[in-house]
């Protein structure tokens, strides 16, 4: 499991590559999370543009106009 500095390094590394791009597809590898992963996530996310990438603790937050995708490394 990555430590906090590694998550921040990852955020900084992917930020310029992802911000402004459109999500093409989604692959949920683990659906057990703090909040349930909705079954229709693979229909909701494609087509949304990533507006900003932030970090909260060890979570990466990919912000879109419709909401925020939470990723744990």
C-alpha cells in the first residue's frame, strides 16, 4: 500500500496528462470500498472530462463537471 508522499507524487505525475481529457472507458478491479461502487459506473463515466486532479489523504480525486471519482492506489 502506498504511503502519502507516493500518492502525492502520483497525483503530480498524472495531473498534466489527465486534466482536460475525456474518460473513454472504466475498469473496476475491486468494488469493495468505503462507499459502494454503483453497477452502472461504466455507463456514467465515459464521455466526462476530467477538470482537476486533487488528493485527500491517500485517495486521488478526479473531478468532473458531474462529480468526483475517488481512486485508491
